């Protein structure tokens, strides 16, 4: 397997699996193959990528993870927004109560939820958990002291038992939703990793069997998208290079790796500054790279050269973008 390592990156692994499945379709009965066949690889790919042609459509583990990741991010953002609302409310409530309880910490402030040991402070709690408990205590305290409440609709911010309890319940619900979404994301990630590892094992087994059944110089290795062990060739060029700005001075480059490539050279050129392309680095075979510290306002040109060990593709895609 020295000339046919199984890729670690997700995109390269899926691309090789597609090539190997196509090779199996053409040659599995001719060689013949016993351990890993086309159906094994197609099923593993469907498990990961899904099948939109199926009825009902099958959502793959990669999509399900991305969906869970998006839901987790949204739930975390909702929790943060609600916490910010609660913090602002507690600041308004504290300001309202100062006129009644005074500015110094006291037992009454502690009953109202504004107690921060060991500092003996009556400030709004610094932690989200502290703010959650402060809202609960404040709801009880204001219920017991109705004259301390400021109803809605007046010139001053509403500070009431009902509002305190409502915000407590809403923040608690947001925290529960965020925790549930985070757990679901972790479960989806575990499932995706297991699917990728299963596919990787299938490809390793396929290469092992091909080593037993094909000579090292048999050209049929390349039907599977693999190197001929005795005579590795330069990879096909990478394709579909896309550049996207992702922040100040940062550009994300994404492309489809070339067949038989296990790495890529990344070349960059600042138009009007660099006379030609210069080396930025290597991708590691991931099919993407975040280009950092690029000059804002400049036109950045990028070129990708696929590698197979020391062998390079004869050409590569070029794209350019204005850096923000």
C-alpha cells in the first residue's frame, strides 16, 4: 500500500471511494474480487452522502451532521441573545431597587437574588447560571413586595415579578434547547466519523486484495483511481477551484482533488505586486485551504497543482478574488 495510501481527508476519501466503486463495477468479476465489491462501496457511500433519488430520499450522515451543527449554532445564538436580554433586564431591575434598598449589599439584596459570594456584592451576576438564579429569586421577591414593582407601559423599564419569571423560564428553555442540540451534534459527529472509518477500512481491504490479485505493473490499478505500484504516474489536475472571502485578509480556497493525488501545492500571486505565482504551502490533501494575512483590497490569484508524492500534475485551476 506504499503507493496507495488511503486519504485521511473527508473529500479525498469520498472521491477515491467513488473511483474505486466505478473500478469494481468494471472489473470485480473479471479479476475477480471477493472481499470488497461495488455494492459494498455504494452502500457505504450512500450511508455517508445520502441518496436523493431514493423514495423517500435518504439523508446521509454528512448532511445530518451539518444539519445538527447548524441547529446547535442557532440554539447557542438564541441562548446568548436571551441571556443578553436577561442581563439588561437585571441591570434595569437593580437600578430600580437601588432607590428602595440603597446601594450597599444587604440581606434584602440577597433575598432579591443580588448576592455574589464571596465578594459580598449586589451586582448583576457575571455568569449565565448566576443570572438564571437571580431572575428566579427576583420573581419571588417582587411578588412578596408588589409596591417595589414597576409596571409596563410607563416611562421606566418594566420590573415585575411576572417579567422576571417569564425571562427565567425563557432562558431556562433556551439553555435546555442548546444543550439538547449540542448533544445531537455530538451524536451526529460520532455517526459520521464511524461511517468514514468504515469506508476507509473497505478501501484498505480493497487495496490489500488488489495487491494479491494484480501485478505491481498491471495498468488496471488506474481503473480504480489508484497508482500502479511499480509505475506511479502524475495525478490528474485538480478542478473546480472556488475562492470565498471569510473575513478581513482571509480567503478560503476550495477545489476537487485530482485523481491519484494525495496532496496539493498552493500557489498565490498578488496581482500588480508579484511578477508570478509564489509558493504558499501544501494542502495535506484536504481539497481546501484558508489563506490568511492577505492584503486587503488586493486582487489575489490562486493556483492549485495536484501532487502524487513527488510527481506533479501538468496543470491546475486558477481563480482570483478581491480580498476584503
